[in-house]
C-alpha cells in the first residue's frame, strides 16, 4: 500500500499570519557539558529564549520561541546554536515520532482505550493506521505523522497539529541524516548507491 502524500493531501486554510510562542527542546551533540563561556556564546547567538541543562549525559536546550510556526521556531533555533561557535550541533528535536497507544491518546486528548478501539475498528470511521515496529514484541508503535493524518482527516485534531507533526518528523530525519553523514560518509554514500540501484531495478 502506498504511503499518503502529505503535501498533496493537507489543505492549508487561508488565515492571517500571527506570531505566537512555541515550546520545544533541542538535544545537542559535540559537547558533554556547559560553562559560563558556552552559555554566553549561546546567548550572543540569539538563544536568550532557552534554558540549558544536562540530562542523561546530553546537553539539552528548552526553548520558548516566538515565530509564525513551530517549524520556523525550530529552524531558527538550530541556526542560532550552530552559529554560536561552541563546537556543538543539534542532534535532534526532542520529540519522538514513534508513539504508543497511550501517547496517541495523550496527544489527541483521548483515552488509551478509545485509541485501542479505533485500532481494532470497534469505534470510529475505520482505517486506523497499522503499527510500524515492535509488532512481534506485542508492544506496537505507530508513526505519529501517519496517525495525525488519519485523525485530521476525520476532524479529530486541528490542522496545525498535523502540520507540526509532519514538520518535526522531517526536521529530525534531516538532522539524523546530517549526523550520520558526518560520522560515516563513506558508508552513507555506499548504501545510498546500493539502495538507489535496488529502487531503480524495482
């Protein structure tokens, strides 16, 4: 079954652009701790709307940034971190695209039981997305972007929730690719060639 084309299927409503606050966290790589010099460099680079902390061995930054969209806020924050010149880069936005039924319920304002009924087809319009991994472990996970599309299609969440889900997934995919390309460029090039050849033959 082909995957939905989000760009084609998401119909943006005409609205007046308005900046608002967006809250998100960035996980950094390249530094394992921070001091006053690092904090000052981040501040001068434009990260005066973030709180820096060390959690589970990773430096993270919690932002409250004003922008037209969540995507604009996240992209501008990544640029600010990179131009701080502290030897750090952004590993990812601290937002997981793989979700449990309980997390789907939390994000959509519904109970886990209701989500389970959607999944089984016992409730709702049917066609709930299938899980994408950990199926054999009986602890299935769904891609939030796919679930958000289904929910938006049936007016269960706001359109902006779907747009944000898609944007965060794409940003993290690109960040992960950039990180892997930095640590293993030859392997990435080789695999890209092999997978491209398989796709062409298919």
